[in-house]
């Protein structure tokens, strides 16, 4: 039987298909992605023998006449292919057996099928001319293969087998698709140098650090605006690399940015260089084709999906899912073994995703890949975990203080008006109203001019919209993203505005404007966001949530700010200090240490309140807030003013009461007791005080003299319950 002449596919023989795999293996070796000659040798054997089992009569009948796989009549070809492997041709025979046996992810475990179908297997072996003892010989090999599953990835034999299987997948998938399994990166360094030279700039400290340490793993923190993207690409150099980001909108923007950097759009060079990979990749590529007036490029999409391009911008689920060790995970892990990974915004992931990423980093490091965590914010525990994994093979640096401008601050003791803002910006700021450009814009014209550039799937995938779909979102709210995007476009065209700044909750709206400008004009603009004040669950504070913190002390008093910031969750206080104060790194670290050692002292919380209130309202307001808090804590109200009472308790908690009434009636009318009997009991037990003075006489008459500035009276029950009355 001439195996090579049998069909592997309807239009290809086993020999032709195997030779295509071998060419892909040669390409990987030529590019330096296979670093071991032994591994390369075993890969060639695996490519040559992986489909030989298809020569069986049942498979040949099915591929010529059609039909489905029949388990009672046929054995999966990968099982039969293992019998064609000659141990004498292999460096590591067990790994070759493993790679070939599992190169298809069948529903049933191949070892189980092997053990349960001896008679049928031997029938096909007879067709091939194998001796009667072949099954027993292979059974001993199968036992060794099973042992591989029990070993950890740190075991060298396991690593060898995983890489071999993954590389076989890589060659097989590419050969079947008729595509090269990898494209060479011979452009990135030159593109970056050209970018630098055309702008007549020098690489900064961060970028020089990345260039210097291209052969090491990196953990780097650097502020926004320091050129982290370019720094990461400089670290990659002319190697295969992945740029991993958490949000599709950020990925889309990064894709467009790197595409411009690395390719000539007119010639579509980027399609040999840069790929976008996320769950909505096809929609983005289709939209890109429509805008450029071209047909959808299936080959480009397929290359992207198979991770064949030198630079891939992706979400972690599209590459790091090998950490879950699903059937066939070895494919992506093998690619990871010769790749570099830039991971940005690592702090944005949920705990479960973050755990998977950290485990993926460990697997990458074990198999020889490189990782650079380059981000503006890196939680200490994440840093510690990654440093433990990378050991001595990591370079770290903190550029957080670089590029951070320390301005002299002027505190305005009044509400800021638009004229004040213009003055602050030395007359260079302009206040505009979007009603001016929307009032004359017809709805149909807007849809024609603007709506055509924004795909519905693109909008549905934005976090500000997707998180509202289940609970319900109005069309007006849905359209807001497009309207705000058009604001950016108008300001760009009419006012040469190239940067939009807002809170982080507006990121989706900002990127909509960035994409709209890119698609309609081809120009590049930027977005800048700042963190919102959130609680430990990530819930923001604002008007829409009904819990706004106002900078105007007439709306949120200094005392209210003091109460809020001294009572924030322990888990949030250090983050708030970093974001909202001008304390130095060393000062914050000292406060963090005190907070960990003596949380009951709440020194970090007090420092947070002091810095924010002093910054917003001045030192005197801070002192006043502390004084009010002290009075409340120590139940001292008699020497407070009317305004102090209002600031402490707010108008909503104040009830109107009459003077010259019995203490029992007052306690009941304020709600401190449900009845006179209960009020009598509270007073007799010493649980009631008026303006900080305990009352024990149930016959006490509350006259005018007991009201603070003839207006307010504070009744306290127990340690925490305050009831405020205002004299009618």
C-alpha cells in the first residue's frame, strides 16, 4: 500500500498534505522560533506521519463518497497514525506518539478509544501490513503517554511534548488553510526609528530602559503620556509580539495606531504585519473594508485568527486562555514560547481573569517566552506574584514620578464661573455650547453624515451600553455615545481640538469620537480620562447615583467631606491618597504601613480628609470640620452655632417642635421613642440627653432657653441616635 497516494482531503493526498506541513515546520525553524534541533527533528517526523492513519479503507470510502464518521466501523485516524511512527527516527518517541495521537481534539479521549476497540484497530492494522503484536507494543507506549499527563509543566519532558504537539497543530492548521504559519517581523525596529526621526525627537528614559532590556522580562510603571506603547514595541524589537489590553475600544484604537506606525495604508502593508483579535474582530474588519471601499479580506482575517502575524493586539481571553488547559491548548502555548507579550492596564481585570493571566505568565516564562507588564497602575500584590514567577529574570523600574507636573495650586474661595476658567487658562480657554451646532442639524442629515460610520455591534459592545442592556436602556441614552462622538468631531474640525478629557466613565463616549474622526477624516486624536471616586464595589459617586460629592461647600460641606473620607473602606484609602492628594510616594507608603499595623488609629483616613479639604476649602474649613466631628463624637452641642447644627445634621433630619413642652412629649415627637411609656423608660435609664446633657427627670419642661440660638435642640438616645428639633 502506497500511503502517500491515499487521500488526506478531497483535493489532496496524504503525501501532499504532509509535505505542506513540513514546509511550515521549516519556516518556523528558519525564523528561529524552534530553538532546539532535536525538537525540529521530531516535528518533521510528526508532520510526516500525523495523517498516515487516513489511509484506512473506511476513511478513504468516506472521503470519496461522503458521509459521517461511524464509531462502530471506523477508528479515528490519529490513533492509527501512531503505528506508522518508527522509534529509530525519533529523538523522543513518547513525545512524537503524544503529538500525533492528540493532534485532533476528538470528543472521546483517544486512549479510551484505543483500549476499547482492539479488534477493530487490529483489523485496520492488518490492512497496513503490521504484525499481530503491534497493538501490544503500542499499548506500552500509550501507558507512557498517559504518564505525561501526570507530570507538571516544569518537567522538561512535559515541556518538550507540549511544544511538539503545539507546533504540530500550528503547522497543520496553516497548511490546511493554505497560509504561512508565521510572517517575518523585519520592520518594527525600522518603523519605530522612522517614527522618531520624522518627529525629530529622542527616546525618553522609559523607552531607553525598554531598549536596553529587550532580552529580559519587564515590570514597569509609568504615567499616561510617557509613550508606553512605543516603549513596549521597542522592547519587542523585530520579534513576534502580542499587545494585550482589557477593553475592545482601547484595542481598536491601539490597532489603528500601530497599523499606521507599521504599514502604508495605501499598499495595505499592515495586513502582513498587524492583527486585531477580539470577540468582535470580524465586524471591525468588515467595517474597515466598507469604509475603504474594498471587499472583506478573508485571508487577513484567517491569518489574524491563527495568530500568524508578527504583531497581534488582543484581549487576554484570545491568547491567555491556554491557562485553562482546554483540549488543544498546546497550540497557543507553543506560539507563546517564542513570543513577547506587552500587558497594559493589568489592574483593570476582575480577580478571576487576573488569576488566569498570572498563571499564563508563569506558563509563558516556563516555556521561554517573555513578558513586559507596562502600566500606569500596578497593585503591589500583583507585582509580588509576578516577581515570584519571573525570579531573577526580570528588570523592574518605576517611572511614576516622571512626567508628573507639580503645579502651584491656588485655592478659589468661591464658586468657579466660566469666566474664572478662562482666566485660569490665561484667556486661552473657550466655553462652547453643543446646542449651537446641533440646533440646525436635521435628524436625517445626521444619520446620513455621521451614523454610517458607527456599527451597531460596535456600540453594543461598549461597556456604558452593554451593562445596561439587561436592565433596559432608552434610545436617547443609546444615542448619547454617537452624539458625544460628534461633539468631538465638530470641535476637532472647527476648533482644532485633538484631546478630550473626562472621567473614566466617559471612556466609551470619548473613543466613539476618536473612531468617528479616524473614519471620517483619517486623522488621529486622543482621549484622556481620570479615575472617578468609587466605593469598594466600584460604584461611582454622582448625581445619577444620588450620592454626589460636591466641590462647592454649600452643597457638600467640609464636615460632610470629612465624614466621608474618614469613613471610607480600608481597602480604598491608599488608592484615594494616590489619586486625590499631592502627598509624596514616601508619605503615602508610610501611611499605608501605619494603616496596616494600626488600622484602628485611621491615620491614613485622617490624612486623606485633611489633604482634600485643605486643598478644596482651606485650612480653617478643615479645622472647623475636625471640631464639629469632635463635638458630635463627644456629645457636646451646647456651644455650637445654629449653622454648625445645620452642617452636622442637614435639613432633612430636622423636625419642627414647640417650646415649653414636657420632655416626654418632645422625645416622642422627635421619634426618639414610640410612646410616652417608652420615653419614660429611656429617661429613667439615663439613655436620653439634651444638647449633650443627660436628662433623668421625666417632669423636665423644655423651654426656650434650651434651644441653641433659640432655634435648635439636639436629643440623643444612647450613643449613636441623634434627633434634631427646630423651634416653631
